[in-house]
């Protein structure tokens, strides 16, 4: 029990010291999704909280249809955990985590790094080594600044931030 409390204190300190700037809402590079990043049971995590186009066929929510595990293909995209398991490397960098791509149903090793004074999050997803990967950049945003018409937010969010 003491180890659990100590681990939570260390994680909280890492989130406040470095991730005081990583915690929050980020708009993906294409402006299609907003991801909320915060501390979770698996380190630093990120979940989709908004989609520009959350529905298919009129009013049916987008689902995780490309997941390799058929049992998970009925999960809604909104609320889906994209990032998990990150630990602070100090000075605005996190590693040791994974990123899930709902467009192809695959997970990749990943590194995160803040740029432009904490306004931009550089994400490097890769296979085996960072040399074999792809980089994208997310921009810090406010959830209440995103269009809301027809775009539901994750149910755990009681109100826009």
C-alpha cells in the first residue's frame, strides 16, 4: 500500500512539474479530433473527447471498426484512449508509452515532446525504433472553443473547459 501511495505521489509530481503543460486538451494535426491528456492509472494518458464528424450514416456514432480485436470494434471513438503509459523524461518530454491509431487499428511505441513554449505537442509514433516512424503535431486548444453543433463530447465531461 505504501508503494502505491508513493507511486501516485511521484506520478502527480511528474504531471505537475512537466505535465502541468501537457495536461489539457489538444487538437490533432488535421483538426478532426480533440484529445484530453491527463494522469491515469497507466501514467500519462489521452482520450478522444471531441470529433469534428462524430457520426456515420446520420446519427450512428463512429466506432473503432478497424480494431484488430473484433470484440472491441463496437467501442465509440469518442472516449477512446489513444495515448497511455507515458512517463516523464524531464524538460517537456515523455516516453515509454503507446499511441493507438483508430484509422488502422494499430498501436505504436511513442514519444511526446512539447514545442513552442508548450503550445504544440510533437508526437513520434514508431515501430522498433524512432527512425521507423511518423511525426505529427497537436495544438493546445480549449474544448469550449471547438464547434459543438452535432459534435457530442465525451460523457465524462460535465461541461466544457
